[in-house]
C-alpha cells in the first residue's frame, strides 16, 4: 500500500498561529513517525524565518505563494496546491476546511483519494460576506459528495451535517492536546508587569466569531477587581473589527495585549493564569480550551454546542453573547480561586483519556488505510498513484 499523503488547507508549520495549525503540528509528525510520507503545503507569507525549511519533524514542507488578502489567500493557495497534487498524484490528499475543499471533486474525479477534515461551520463566521458564504457552502457540498471520508472534529457539527447530507461519509475524530510542562513566572510576566495568579487569560485570533469584544466589555464592568486581562493573539489580516477591538482594549485599564505568542512565552502565560476565558460565538472543537485545561486552569466559556461537548460543570458556561452573565461568571470564579489539586488531577486525566494525540493519530491512520485500500491499484486517470 502506497503511503504518500499531501496536505493543504492550513497556513503552515511550525509555530504558525491557529487551531488547524496546532492540530496539524501534533498530527502529522506522528503519522510520519509511523512510516507515512507526509507533505504539507504551506503559505509563504506565514513562514518568516522558517521559509526555507524543507522538512520538520519528519514532515516534508512544500512552500507555495499566496496573497495576504482575506477571501483570496486560502482560495489561491488551495488552487496551487491542488494543481501540484494533480501533477504528482499522491496516494491520498488530506484537505483541511471546506473552502480548500472546493477542489475535492476535481481530485476525486481524476482518481486521487481525498480525506477532508471539517473543522468548523465557516459560513457561520461573521467575517464573511454573502458571496464568500455562498462559496463556502458550495465547498461543503463538494466535500460531502466527493470526499472518500470526512473527518469531523465534534459530534454537534457531525449531527448538523448528517441532517443536511444523510449519505455523507462522516467520522468524528476530535482535536487533542499534549500535556505540557509548567513554567514558573519569569521574564515574560515581568515584562508585562504581571503577577502569577493575578490575571485572566484569553488566546485566539482577533475575529468576530471568537467573541473577544464580549470579553473586553465584561472586563470593563469588573476592572476594579484587582486582576488584569491578558489577550494573546491578533488578526492574520487587519480588519475594521480587529482595529476596533484593539482600540477598545487599549482604552480599558487593566487589559494587556501581547500579539501572537508561541512556545515558552505562551506556556508561561498559561502556567500562571488564574482563569481562562473562551467567549466564542462559533467553534469547531476548541483547541485553546483544551490547552488551558491541560495546565489545570479554571475556565469560563460560552454555551455553544462544541464547547459543551467538553465535559465541564454547568456552572462554567454562560449564555453566548451575554456580557453581563460573562462578567458575573468571571467575578464568581476569580473569587473562588484556582482548582484544587484533586480537581486539576481529574481534569488532566480526563484530557489524557479523551483527547490523546497518539490515539487520535491511530484513528486518522485507520481512515487513511480504509480509503486507500478500497482503491484500485491504478488511478482513474490511468497512471499509478505515488
């Protein structure tokens, strides 16, 4: 059985911010270590000093140009990646998200096996206009009808899709989390004037669906509480929303903006936070939440269905978009203090059992093997797959 797999739909590896990117950082090195020949197509504008890296942790990297224009970036990059896939004909192409999934039909009709991972209902995101949402819905349709298998990262999204596409070939495989090493307070906290255990933490892209505007408004109601709010992240491409969010945050005493952070810096923020807040309006399967929980953090999150799939006490949730309720939840849990040692241990053990990346990698390999083994030795186009 041939084991050459090409991957596109993400911005790049390594250390590129984003949930799909963190997902891919954990998944593909594990598949490569199990003997699969993995090539990930990256978008050059996101690579910075990694631009010339040909391989990372056993994963081949193929760097393609893409414009830094919202709405065109993913479309152009995915088109270029699909052309390369058509020319080189790997055994399987793994596409992330329904926008890049527009090319699933073309690949399948030329005899290439296709797996799509459906991370979120992208056309529910407020940042997209009517035309973009229409294109995304068409991409979803193409994925559901042409992909050999669609991996869905949460059961609520799978149920949504089954109602629309009863014959879709879906399998639910959630995101995972790697249990971290804690970092004591150091230069990072000192540089921002922060004290361990005396700040609320949020980490995400500055886009409307993440609900950070609600968090800023909620914090403004309780800013005299003695705790700061640290927001790590930024916009991939500056928008009216991201500019207004940053203006509002900087005008609110006690809010600290760090920009995108990764590695040991991000670990220090997670390790020393008092509370993690996730006010999202839309999610697929919240990677940042799993990360926060892996550090044993107390959390507050919106009550959307993908967030509720994470087994947490009811009191941790607030009605999505309800700023007053969010402020009340933050005040309550900050007053309660950190999780007890027993609560932290139970939380981390739950993550180890349910969201283990090694187990997830095995499930993905099961999908690959099932798809490839069903194909004839020759492609539909008459030539052998690599």
